[in-house]
């Protein structure tokens, strides 16, 4: 690891507000891509909204990801929401006049594995009616789309209308735009719990005091399950730790995203690349993970080859540690972890760089500028929860984005806003209902991730 490599992403900061409102129509917990988008769309309907973030906007998953905005290979249950999100990314850029780094720069997947290719082909056949514009490519086209890396690919898929946005910019930009629309943005302001009267949510208790609210939307990412447990709501959620790195600017070998058997490359607006090794993901054993072993077992069995397992710090601290039933009058785990940043596994950097530069001679001397870790929260069927919570009127959830919530974030925030206000939903919300995870319904296994 080079001495000048930084161990954090460079997330843009956004100015917030200083004083707490006493009453709002909707309190949104969590300043990730989903919470910021929900706040923006709620304010667009003239509602008074407080957006409450325990650390800084974009500090957790939404500022630590690859930035892919992808319809290709997405679980079909999420596809209508993703199609709508692609449109909303463009609309948000225009409407807010802010740079989200969104571009339809295309995605290319290439392979030498017939089984993998067959899976992609089957997905494209199923996705036909959604007109996502992806198509299967043969060996010649796969080589033509990977100049400098022409191997004996048997084929792949090309998804020219997919793309990426900039994780370091997007959530902060949407939060700033929400603020322009009147949202009160409070950072370093953890929500300790819900204010509940006669079985109905009537506000939130924050570390700085109470805010009365008619509705509360919990978009707390990896912390949502712990938050819900404090109020006797079960939410099966488990996390995987992942390390990625971003390089210094270098020659352009691909315009957008490229998946090969050895690595994944994403071209960034500054000319650098986000690099992910294909053997990614560490599953830390945690008390919350053990609690939901039964629900996650089928997913674990199907993915165990791409996961490493271990016990680390996250057993004792972080979103999946034991938290007990905390008092709302004293500091909570949320304040103790303003920004949950799992330590990156820096040992992956050198071998991944070697693989990339061995393949692309044009990238000789490629240097990692920043490396960081991220905690990916998942549900047992790898489909998010965007839903009312029937047992607790006034409470809504938008969480569990299972490693692909950045691209779908604008649509998820908009759908959550629709549910809160009772407006016609952007898409059918049925696949995202909370109850499926807790009412004994047989869960549909995860589609492609
Ligand atoms: C390495 C990596 C690569 C990924 N690549 C992609 C990709 O290419 N494309 C894609 O679509 N997705 C990707 N993802 C997944 C994506 O980043 C997430 O699904 C998405 O960002 C989730 O957004 P969110 O708003 O739900 O959660 P988050 O961004 O985690 O936001 C939740 C926020 O809630 C705050 N919070 C929690 N509890 C409280 C509380 N009690 N009070 C106040 N605030 C609270 C947290 O501080 C946090 O900021 C990746 C993730 C990782 C880690």
C-alpha cells in the first residue's frame, strides 16, 4: 500500500441548519441517497420536512459505493422502480441545476463462462417488456467493446442506457436541493427513537430534543433494524463489508462500467477508476446476523463462494452489535457511530491493481489514490423494504437496499414520499412491503444482484 493513499472517500459537504423545528409534517431519518431524495420529493408537495442525519449527509453507503445506476441484471421485482429512477436521475439534474455526476455511460459485461452468459441471456429475455435496451453480444462484439483487453470472451451483454452517478456528490447535492425547497437539514443529529402516543407515531426524539411529526420515514440504511428493534418491530437485515478503491486519473480504457471475470472498472468523471476485485465481500458474524440466520440461510448458501467470513469489531460495535433497549434520554449507539466506516481491507489493493495493469498496458503505473470500506445492508430476499408499517401507524420504512440502492435511490425516495402522502405511487409498491419479511410469507429467492 502506498504511503500517500488516503483511507476515506472524498464526500462533498453540505451546509445544514442549526435549530430544531418544534413540529413538521414529516421527519425523515437518514441522509443517504434514499432519505435525501424522499425529503426532496416531500418538500416538493409543500410539506414541512426535517431531514435528520446522525453524521453527515452521504457519509455511509451512499458516499462509499461504485456509483452504478443499473437496470441490467437487476431483480425483476425492482425493475419498474429502476426504470423510473433512471428518468428521475436525469430530471433531478435538470430540476436542481446541481451536478449529480449522472451519465448514461453504458455498462459492458464479458465472460468466458457459458453458464454465466446463459444467466445474463435469460435475464434479458425476462426484461424484454421493460425496454431497458440491454442486448446479448457475441465474442467479436465483446472484444470490440474491450479494446486493450481482447480475450477469448465467449460473449457478454451491453447495456448502453445504464450508467453511473457520482457517490461523492449525489446525496449532498440532493440534500442541498431539498433545503432549497424548505427542508430543515440537521446533521450530527441522531434520532434516538420514536415518540409514540396511543399506538401512533407522533414525532421523533433526537439527541437535541423532540420534533413533533405526523409521519416518520426511517431511511437509516444499515441501522434500520436496530432502530426498529427499540420499538419491538422485527426487521431482518444483515450486512456485508466490502472494500473498493479509486485510482488517480489515467488513460481511458472504457467509457463507463466494465465487468470482467477478474475485476470491475468504473470510469469516474475526473478520469480515475473505481476498482473492485471480483472476490469481494466479508461476512462478519454479528449478534444481529445470528438472530436472523434462519432468514438469511438460503442467500448465504447461494453466495458463500463470494464471501469470506470472520468475527471482528462489528460483533461488539456498529449497526449489528447488541444494543439492548436504550433510554431516549442518554447517548445511543447512533451518536457513538456518527459515520460507520468499516476499516478497508487494504491487502486487496496491490493484487487488484496488478490484475488491471497486467491486462491493460495503457494503465501501466496506475496508482490507487483512495481506498475505503463500506457496509452493505441486505434483506433476506435482497429486495428493499419501502413500505408502511401497519402495526405502527405514521411510521414508514425505506431500507434494505441490498447492495444496489444507490442507482434506485431517487425512485425509492419518490416512492416512499408517495406512500407517506397517499399519492398515486410511482410504481406498484407490493414487492417492497415490509410485512413479507415478518408475516411468514415464503420469500422469493434473490434474483440477480
Ligand atoms: C462498496 C459498495 C459498493 C456499492 N455499489 C453500488 C453501486 O454501484 N450501485 C448501487 O446502486 N448501489 C451500490 N451499493 C449500495 C448502495 O450504496 C446502498 O444500497 C445505498 O447507498 C443505500 O442508501 P440508503 O440511503 O438506504 O443508506 P445510507 O447511505 O447508508 O444512509 C443511511 C443514513 O442514515 C443515517 N442514520 C442511521 N441511523 C440514524 C439515526 N438513528 N439518526 C439519524 N441518522 C441515522 C446514517 O448515518 C446514514 O447516513 C454499494 C455499496 C457499497 C458499500
